[in-house]
């Protein structure tokens, strides 16, 4: 698990500090957590091309499959952070939520996509499940206590990973990693609840 001390260590590195300067405290902690889980804080940005990973070539957790027009090998951390903010954090309305709830939604959007994570959140919050993350969805999410909301989302995400492996047995090789991620993100989310 990424500790608060490790987060502060990474934040003091000049390139990361410059990239995070314009963002909220909750986003900074969350994106560093996701980058850590994605291997993006390694010297090479976690550059990999694992055969069982449907994303293809990946760096900072940003995959070629998700961003076919980006030169992934040349991607820099400030660009990756901007993509995380624009394409995952903002659409999930994370700045409006408790930091723990924001982290689980953000990480889920990165892993499952914004539409799928919105539907998971809507179901957990008792909102209309339509994949549209608007004011009604936000109000419903805010109506659930953060620890309960996080627990519901963790459960739903775990089930989703299991379904992926059942539906496509080639993905069974990824289950252990996915469940390790869920375990790490759970600890971080409950820790973040107190920041709200």
C-alpha cells in the first residue's frame, strides 16, 4: 500500500510536483495512488506490453488501446496526469465527493471505463442506472455514507473482475493482480475517508 509518507516523497520530486501544481489535494493523492498501482512511478513509467493485457503497450497506466493516437513510449508523466484528470477524475465528479469515495470511483473508472464505473456507482447509490453521471447521480452518491459506498463499490468491482475471467478464460491470469489491486485500493480508500 502507498503510505502518506510515500505520497509526500513522490510529490516532492520536481517533475511530479510541477505536474500536480494545478490540481486539488484529493486528486493529487488519488492520482499518485493510481500511478503507484499501475507501476507508473517507476523510472520507466511502468512501460510494458503484457500479452494477456488487452490494453497493449502501456506507460503510466495509459494504454495504447485506450489512446491509439498517442505515442505511448514517448508519453511523459505530466501528460499522463492530465489524461487521468480530464478523462477519469472530472467525468466521475470526484472533486465533489469525499476523498475516499473519489478514489474508489477514480480507480474504477481507470480500470473499467467511465461508463461502466458510473453504472456501478449508480447501482450502489440506488440511482437510475443509465451510465450518465449527472447531478442526480452525484446527489445519490453523496447520500450514501462514504465507508458504505466504498464497500459497495469494492464488492461490485470484485464481482466484475470475476465475471471478466468467467466470460474470457484468457483473463484468469490477471485475476490475482486485479484482486491485489482491490485490496490495496480498499486500504487507501478507507484511509482517505478521514481527509473529507
